[in-house]
């Protein structure tokens, strides 16, 4: 609880920290979605190749 109070005393910093966290989370989500799409395409390609033979 004491940590919450000390951070509350520096209130002007909070909007910037929130924006920073939101930006980081958005970037991470974008990277994760790209990676998942790449891995999914790779898996589908291999499944198609296995099914063809």
C-alpha cells in the first residue's frame, strides 16, 4: 500500500507511464500476431505437403 501512496504523490507521471505501457503492449501484440501468422502458415504448408504425398 505504501508504494501506491508514493506513486500517487507523483501523479503527473502517470499518464506518460500509461501511454508507454499501452504502446509497449500494442507493439508486443503486433509482433505476436505476426509470429503466430508466420508459424500458422508454415504449419499449413507442411500439412498440405504431407497430405499431397
